[in-house]
């Protein structure tokens, strides 16, 4: 009798749980939104984690099923809305930003004080204050003063390429060296010997601030979608070893800079200045951890952006000789006219901008951008009502490969950016990448110096396409191999 009662109670409990989940999974259906049918208990989480299909591939494949401006899916019972229409995305991220000011990342500063105190993940007034304070690092005038330093770094890069015996090279490795060289010198005033045989720690940990592999996938998913898992397991978003290394490096830099009377007005000086509260936000007084958070965030963003963008551009130029020749012709003509490469000379290199923009379209820096609805909101174009707290993501590759916006999206064609600049590789709106101009100038200077001296060609190991296998950032899954042939030898 007791067993029968127990079995009945168990059955009722199981039915209640199943009914609860099924009721939750009617969320998008009740709103007329097409959605990926969820697996009981897990939602769609099963598909892009347990089946080893990363989120980027899942969004791309699922989005092709629906000829709709958006579709929905579930992480456990949490509903996620995926925006596939570029105009709706612009409205949410730009015009109606006030209703979507925050990202989806888990915000509690007690669990990861470095990541959650960084500009990347700050919220509300704290974010506005920090953004306003850090903006002077990347003004047009400040970047002008960095040009000479970036040019020196680019020159060291080309000297390194000259010493490669047969010219064959794995590009991502040398691009990472260049990125570490530029970031350490321009932002922190520290010169690293990034072109020695042994990989410099600044470069190594800069590449590995994010945890990679299966553990990285778990952390990424939890911090964006499954916040309760972060609370249970108390893990950090960033690689603890990398954080430990950079804590030592930046603490040393900050301490040395405090005793100097001469100001460089770089990121270090601005961060130290933030400790002097100016009354703009009296509740936001920075401590050493918060200063470190900004330094690490800029290192992460700069290392990934510079390394990947340079690698992908050189790969495409090795496959597209006519584009490379035309770009080199522009570079040589304008360089000869100006002598030294100035900011004005770079602005005149229109085709160079078109090439970089096309690389950013085809290989956006991050796989998706995301926001959380701060208020109840109705999408004007469709009438869809979103409740406060609704999670929104925009898959950048899906948008950038939409043939309605970019005809023949698989083809690398800089001409599509002759009259437009519609990609979202750096994000858009007030929370777009603060270092966008710095990143673009850095990449352009590197390309100018490389193409003035080398022809970039495919070699026996060059692939036509580069597999991407990273849940958050567009990183090559395998090596990117090309050959650098000195122009004096052609």
C-alpha cells in the first residue's frame, strides 16, 4: 500500500514537472513567433552543447529554417529571441537603446570581480560613467599621436617576416605577436620583445584570457544564459591563470607610473586618474580590482580583434590576387605622395577601408551581440511585445551573410562597401566597441607596411575556407597558412 502511494505521488510529481515545462515551452508559440522545438528540460541547450554543435553553428543552421525577422529558442525554460532583420537590430541597439542598455552576461561582481567590473559587462550608471571616462583614450586626436608607435610596431612585424627562411608562415601566430606588441606599447607604455623565438607571456596570456575547449563552452553558456549555474559552481568567466599574470603585470605598471611626473595620457594614466573621484558618480569609486578589470578587458578585446582581423585579411588577399594588386597600387601611390603614413594618408586609402570592411563582414569579431530588455517593449515593425527581462541576441554571421543585404555573401568582394558601411562587426549603438577606431588604424598600418614589401600568396597548406569553431569570438579552428614573398624577389 505504501509503495502504491509512493508510486502514485512520484507519477503525479513527474506529470506536474512535465506539464510545467511544456507550459513554459508555449511561450513563443503564444506570441506567434516561430521557434526551434525544445527538448524537454534542456530546451535547445542540448543541441549546441551536448551534441557538440556550437552556438554559432546552431544559430546559423536554425535561422535558415525561418523566413522571418526573428525566431525563438529556449535555454532550459528561458526564452531567447534571435533577431534576423538588420533594421530591427539597428532599432533595438541604436534608436531604442534606452530600452536595451545592458548585456546578458551574469552581472554579479562577487563571482568574477574582474570581468563583471569591466566596461564590457558594467550596467546602468556605472557603465555610462566608465564609458565617458575611458573615451579619451580613443579619440581621433589621441589615435593620431599613436600612429608613430603603431608604425614602429608594423615595421618590426615586416622585419620579422623578412627573416622567415622560405616565407611560409602560420599567420595567426605572427598576427598575435603584432597585436601584443601594439597593445602593450600604445595602451600601457610597455615594450615587449614579442618577436623572440619564445612566445612572450603578454602574448600567450593575451591569447588565453578566455577559457577555451569544453570548459570554455560551459562557462560561456552559463555566463550568458544559465546564471544559476554560475551561482552554484562559482566559476569565473576569465581564465584564472591569465588574470593572475596580468594582475602582476598591471599592478607593477600602475605602481611605477604613480611616481612619474610626465604623463603619457594613455590608458594607464586615465585609469589612475579614475581613482580621483570627480563628483560625476559619487557611488562609483574605483579600487585596484576595478582598474585591473579595465586593463584586462582592453587587452582581451585588442588582442582578439587585431590578431583575428589581420589573419583573416591576409588569408583573403592570398586567395584574391587582383584585390591584393589593386590594394597595393593604392597604398604605394598614396605612400609616395605623403612620404610618411599619416592619418590623412590612411583616410585617403578608400580601397583599404573597403577591404577591411569586407573582412569584418565575412569574419565578424564576435559571433553574436546580445541585450536584455530593460522595459516592456513592442517592436514597431511587427507588433511583437517583449516583456522586461527578455533576452535578445543578433547572430552576426547570419546578418552578414544575408543575400538580401549582401548579394553573393560567400564571395570576398570589397566593392560592396564602396557606398555603405552596414556591417555590425564592432557592434552598433552606444555600446559599440569603444576601441573601434584604434583597431582599424592598427590593422590598416600593418597592411600598408606588409603590402609595400611583400606579396601574400597561398602555399601548399593554404585552405580555401577557414573553419570557425569558437562560441563567442571568431577564431580560426585550424592554422591560417600563407607565403610572404618579398617584392624584390618577384
